[in-house]
C-alpha cells in the first residue's frame, strides 16, 4: 500500500470555490504540517436519473445502460437545453477555479453511488488508500437516495463517509429555531417571524482557499460505454445531443422577430458575482421591490436564482454584498442614492425572497416524497384532477398549454418565453400554475415537470413547492386563491408589451382586451390577419372574462 491518503469530494449543487465549506477545510488542512490526507480529488457526476447522458456514449453503436431521464407524469426530458447549458458552464467554471488553486475537477456520468464505487475499486487496484468520501447534503427524494448510495459504496470499502451541511442558504441549519423538521410552520409568515430580524440572521461567508492538496497520481477513467470530452463546448454538445429541438411538441414556439430574452446569462461562479455587482452598482437592488413584478428587460428582478440553485453563489454572499453597500464599506454602488444609508425597502425585499428559498427547502425536508404527490403537502384528495393519460381532450389541452396556444395572451406569452429562453418571471409562474391547476383543473404535476425541463433556474424545492402552493395543495393559507390571468395582464402588462414581444400573431392589435383575450378580435380583422378559423384564437381552452372597469365574470 502506498503512503498516499486520498480524500474524494463529490460536488453536486455546490458549484463554487468561494464560501465552500469543504474547500475551505481542505485549504486549512493543506497549510498544516501534519496532513490527514495527502491528495484531494473533486468529482462531479452528471447523474443519469436527472440528466439524459446518452450523448456521452463513446460511439453510435453503444447503448446506454440507464433508462431515459424522463419525468413521471408527462414523460418530458428531466433536463432541457437551457439548464443543461447553464449547468455545464457552471461545472466547467468550477473546474477552472480549482485548477487555479492546485487542483482540478474529474467529470463523470452515471449514478453517483456507482461512480464512487468504481473509483474506490480503481484506487484499490492501484494500491492507493482512500481515507474519506465527503459530499454536501441536499434535500429531495433522489438526492437523499444518492447520499445513501454514496455512503453505502464508501462503507462497503471501509472508508469514512461524511455528509456536510449545505451552507448555500440564507440561514444556516445550525441556527434554526428548531431541530426537528416537523416543527417547521406550515405558513411562511410564521416561520419568517421566528427568524427575524433577517439582516442579522446569516453567518459570515467563508474565505476562498489559496491552495489545495494535489490530485492523486493515478485516477481511474470514466467507465464504458461513456467517454468525457475535454472541452466545455463538447460537454454541452453531449448534453444537448439526445434532446430533439421540439422537445416533443408538434407545434413548438418560434422565436418572434426582435424579441429579446430576459435571461441571456451564462452559468458559473464569476458570472453570478458579476450579476450581483451589477445589480448593486446600477441601483437595481435598491429599486427591487418596486420593479420585481416586471416582465420585460434584464433588471426588473435580480435573476440570481439560477446561480443560487446550483450553488454557484450563496445567499449569505449576496447578504454580505448588501451589507457592504448599506454601510458604505466599499466603493461598489457609491453613486446610488441609498449608498451607505442602511437597509432600504429594496434590499430588505431581496432578503425576504432569499428566505422564501430557505422555506421551500425546509418544507421539502419536512414533507419528503409528498412534494411530488398530486395531493401535495396537505394530502388533499378533494380535487377532481384531469389526467392527459386518461382523456384525449385533456391531452389536447395539455399540448396547447405547452405550446403556448391556450387562447389567453398572457399565459401563451409566458409559455413561449419559457420554451425559447428557459425563463419566465415569478409573476407569470404564479399565473401559469393557477391557470393549469385552478382554471383548467389539470394535474398540476404536468406543469411542474415542464418547468423542470425548461427552467434554467430550476430548483427542486422552489419549483415543486410553488406549484403546490398555486395548485391549492401546498403551503398557501388561502386555499381558494385563484389568479385571473386577464386581470393580472391588465395590472402588470397594461399596454400588452410583454404579450406582443412573445406572441407575434397579436402584434397588429393595440387593444389590450384583444391582446389578452384574442377571441374578442373583430371578425374582419381576424380574416385580414389569417387568424379566422384558428382554434387558438377562436376556441380558447377557457374564456376568462374580465373588464378593466372591474366587472369580472369568472375568476
């Protein structure tokens, strides 16, 4: 047996070098005269149950040993093109960041427990001792199963396994006012009051290590039938290869002329920090509470969620940027009127939203598999849900919903934006969820799974928790809450600019009543534009009346 003692670190949604507890610890160890480890091996696995990995097959004649990574209710790809690209960029930046401090990142595909088991076998054959396997804990059924599988592989080889606290959230688990997840209040406001004042709640971010321990001399390669490319561009190509551009839609949305994405961002730790600095320097953090319900443009909301979901940045790092700005500790944001004047309504609102992420994650811990069940956290069996698998008419309705041809301009604009860009605003996400679940009565999990496919910022707890919330089976104290998407359009898109941006067919119209309810268009105008006889225009899935003066025929 060699004198080497290797520590393996399995990264998942902790894709950063700064404020990383495990890297911080390894950085400290590397400075000690007596090292419990001699070598350090960071590993990332594109996991086959959540991401389709057949694009990594080493040849066209090979077949993947894993079933396709598709969702249960709708049969959608679990990870679509927008998130796949953002994820690959984030992984690759960690790889580059680690290389700057004496390490690197080994990338693999497969199932995490299996990959670690194969690595341990490889080290054993090379007569190299592995002294430990570390990873960060995550919430979610699959995530917990993954942790058990990795622990099992380590313990089977008589190797120490350690699960670290996930520190990318706003309030550290060790500072919660309860230890048993069952004590989490079922209403967010109650939880918020338990942990206020929010400005004093987070722990300090951890320093970035200057140097890490070296990689092992020999590392077993990716096992057949897969191979790992050597460039970011090729990794992205492998992730996108199995995904048909239509994602299974018969009439997928097409990019409208001159439409611009509200989320043209790239993944990775450095771009996440650049975004935070931009929001502070531009004053957009200060105005956040006033602009957060916008829908067009880059800066109406923070759009930090994609980086937070993958752990490229942490909530407490955002908090520290805000503290420095509020107290005038650095030059960042010096020209903004609220610089150095303490917390303002914008920065307070950002902290409030970061706490929502904490809350949904803790709800996942509390309720476990109920996150994915149609009865929801409440175990509510009172709804008579419609299922596309059982009814062809419901199937057609679901297709129109996914394609953005429901006949409701506000909803259709959002669904097209989502398909084309991987993003839609929080205001629209609430309306879309309410439309599918409350207005159409269709299995809300179809929508949650489609969002999982397409959102660049998909987060298991926030996505599924929000869909439950708006479907009436989650943690919403107002069970009867139903959004009227026509009223919401008048409130938040009064001139129809957002609808026109994404629904090209409606651009000739100026009347918001028609933009939001196309079936109200005059017959002669429909004929002139070639919209007559179009089911999308003339036969909306549901007619939701609303008149700006306040008379409402249907919620």
